[in-house]
C-alpha cells in the first residue's frame, strides 16, 4: 500500500482523529435522545431482530437515519485515521498493517446497509451480522491497537529525542 502524503501529514491525522472522537461521542448522545439500543455491536441476528421488534416506528426511523449518516462517516473517519497513522508511524510494516483498518471500512458499511434494510422493513439480511459484526470489530480493534502503538511510539520519540 502506498499512502498519500496528504493522509499521513500530522495535520490530516489530527483532523481524522478529531472526526473519529466527535463521531464516537455522537453515537451515545443520539442513542440516548431517541432511547435506542444501537444494534451495531449485536452480532446475533436473533438478538438484533428482537431489539428492532421492540422499537417504535419513530425509533426505527431514527436508528436508520443514524446508521445511514453517522455510521457512514464513522468508518471513513476511523478507517482512514487508523490506516494513515499505521503507515506514518510504522514505515516498514505499516503499509501491510494498514490494510486491516482499510478493510474495516467496507465491512462496516455492509453491516450498516444490512441494518438499514432491516430497520426500514425492506429485507431481513440480519443473518449476515453473525459474520460481519465480529469481523468489523476485529478489524476495528486491530487498527486501534496499531494506531495507539504508533502514537505512543511517536510520543516516546518526541520526549526522548530519539530517532525511529
């Protein structure tokens, strides 16, 4: 993977970090405003069906809108942040490790599409969540771990004045 120099700039990384933090904070705020249990972390199709069945019509619409907007921006923000950070802070292995958070983007978007279709009553493909949700979670946390390690490495090198 050859990362764009724009993506690995410090200013871009900080913007992607800020977007990731803001969007992360908005999920519980919006879920609370509409009294929702977000089904993004539910991998059991039957459990997701039960949660959806317990929603009012307004809650289904609210969850569908949250998923179709916020949960589209979210994987783009965290996926690019994690991938760019990994490439920036691990020049040798980063280009290989960055594929994990990049793969999280389409996997998360697929999960969101399945959820919107179920929430709107178009079609029930929630069985896909049994595979997609754990995969998304694994890809997300692999990106998070490499990103945190990279930023810790960067901080350590800055404090000690050592070279990487």
